[in-house]
């Protein structure tokens, strides 16, 4: 006698109690009909239901099980929490994660942002359905959500109150709101491994007179500093940072809408760690606006204004990348940089990269870069063995050197980089050579779509594009015009090939 089999699966979720904490039984029912009516007209045997296991699951559920690994039962949790589980004795299964009876994910690994939930007790249930055996099993834990530190706000009017708030927040979450101008007596150390927001309640200023930092950031889970002005006097060395970032675990740091001014010395923001974002800041009266060094990778320096950098000693740079890679430098305005140093050949550069690769330098405006001393003046400089940088869509205007070379964009030992669609206008030298684009010992680079206009030298030579020891560089569709020299030679495109490189 022929038989037909019918397998029906029903998963029923019942909530118990007004609080919605308990999940009712998830029931799997498996039925098998007896034989169909035979030729002799006899009724088939009645189907037999499988024996029921514990908690409404079939007895055969012993063949598959699930165990929640994190969080622990009764644990107090906050912030983002990883919910994870392990399934045993099954390869073909579908997992469901429920919070207080509501399905939230189809996975055994899911990050729950508890900040978006109410504080209190929560039921986490993971239900697993095995498609091969039509068997269902589950595990659950009850945890307590407590995010009271998430919105902790500390209103501070003194340095000691700021430092105490950092201690109170510790490894939790908190916002420090500075309510008035403060004169600091020492640097503020941020090193308690917490999640902090430090901001001004209105335009406020932190002042200090010392050759030292304002903020030293070494250990945080996350940090935002915003809406603050910093005024520093008494800085002696051009190496002294005002905001120093050396976060040991490379956790995210966001510096937004911060104004920094010094006494023509020091570095505005000095970054020695990854994942730092500096945005919409104004930095002036320092030697270097923003300096990324060594492990300063994967940073975003965007939409900042760096200006009025005047110095009689030391190099001056708007943005400086040194041994730093995979950074984005875009939309910054750098102007009015002047050096009057007569010590050696001190340099003045709008954006400078040294031994730094895979960076994107795009859409920046660099103007009024003047070396009135004895050194060079350069709009954008890439030097000292670097690879695969992109310099595109930048505007460079009015680069002047009184006694040495003036350069729009300089590449020295550059490899596989793209210098495209930049505008270079008004490059002047009264005591040295003037260059729109300058390449020295460079290989496999692309130069295309650049506009070079008005390059003028008075006592030496002027070049639209200058390439020394050319090898396998691509030069296409560049516009070069108004190249002149009062006493020397003028060249639109000049290529010098070392004799050993000539086939």
C-alpha cells in the first residue's frame, strides 16, 4: 500500500507577562500520516505524533542544540554588545535572534547597540531551525541594560573640574561641557580609556603660557573635541605640539571646529596614531599646522583653514605627512605662509609629504606661500621615496622665493603617483629657479590635465615642467603658458635624461 508523508513545522512565539521578558514555547510539531486509502478501500493507519521533549520541543531535539556564549545571564551591559552563540550537531541551520520577543537578526553573531534601547531587563533568545531534520531548538539569557553613563554631562568651569570629570567617566561614556574661558596651569592628560566628548558650551577659550601641550591624548575608546578655542603663548620650540595625539590602540579621535593660535611657534595638531579626523578647524600662528608622523595612517584632514604662519626660524608647513600612509587630505585652505629665516635654506611648504605613500591630496587651495629669507618655497612637495600618491584638483597660487627656488608642485623620488588636473598659477623667484612642476629621479608617474600659468624667474631659469632623469613617466594634456625669465632661460617642458638611461 502506498503511503504519503506530510511534515508540518510550526514555530510559535508567545510572550509571557506585560513586561515582555519571557518567550513562550517555540514548538516544533512533526506529523506523519498513515497510509492512504488502499485499493481495498480500507482506511489507512492513523498517524502517530512524535514524543514531545522538554519545553515544547520534540524529543528528537537532542540531535541539535544551541548555546549563547555572550552575554552572560544576569550581566549588566551598556553600549554596543556582541551577541554570539554556538550551534552543535548541525550544518544546515537558520538562526534567529529575538529581543523581548521581537526578531532582530538572522545570525549567531550580531552587535546590539543598547544605547538605542530603554534601560532595564531584556530577554535575549536565539532560536535555531535545522532544515535537514526539521528540528528547532533555542537558548535564552536575561540581561540588564544600563546606559546611565552614555549621556552623563559634566559642566566644568575650571581645569580641576575637567580633570575630575575625566576621572569620573573613567572607562565609561560622558560629555564634558566647558562653560567659560579657563587659564590652564598644566596640560590636560586624556588617558582613562573612556568614551569622551569635550566641547564648549559657547565660544570659550583655553589659554596657557608655557612651552607645553594643551591636550595630551594617549588612551581612549573614542574622543571628540569640538567647539573650543585654544590660545597659547610662551612656546619656544617649533617642535612643541599644542594638541598631541598618540592613542595607543588607534581608536577613533575626532577634532572638529577647534581654533588654535600660538606665538608663531609649535605644531597645531601633532598626530602619531591612526584613525584621526580633523575637520573644520582653524589653525594659525604656528610653525606647522597639522603634522602626521610615523603611525599617522588612515586619517582624514578635511575642510580646515591654516593661515598666517610666520616664522624667523625653523621650517614652516601647513600640513606635513612624515612616514604616514593611506590618509585623505582634502578641501583644506592654506594661505599666508611667510618665512624670513636667514639660517641656511629653511623651507616653506603648503603641503609636504616625506616617505609617505598611498595618500590622497585633492581639492586643496594653497596660496601666498612666501620665503623672504634664504630658503625654498613650495606649494605641494612629495619627497624621499614614496609610492602611489594622488595629487589632484588642487589650486596653487602665488608661490614666491626671494633668494632660492620657487616650485608649484615638487616630486623627488616619486613612484607610481598621479599628478592630475591641478591649477598652478604665479610662481616667482627673484634669486633662484622657478618651476611649475618639478620631478627629480621619478619613475612610473602620471602627469595629465594640469594647468601651469605664469612661471617667472629673474636671475635664473624658469620651467613649466622640469623632469630630471626621466624614466617611464606619462605626460599628457597639460597646459603650459607664460613661462619667462628676466636674465636666464625659459622652458615650457624640460626633460633631462641621464646618459646611462638612453638606450
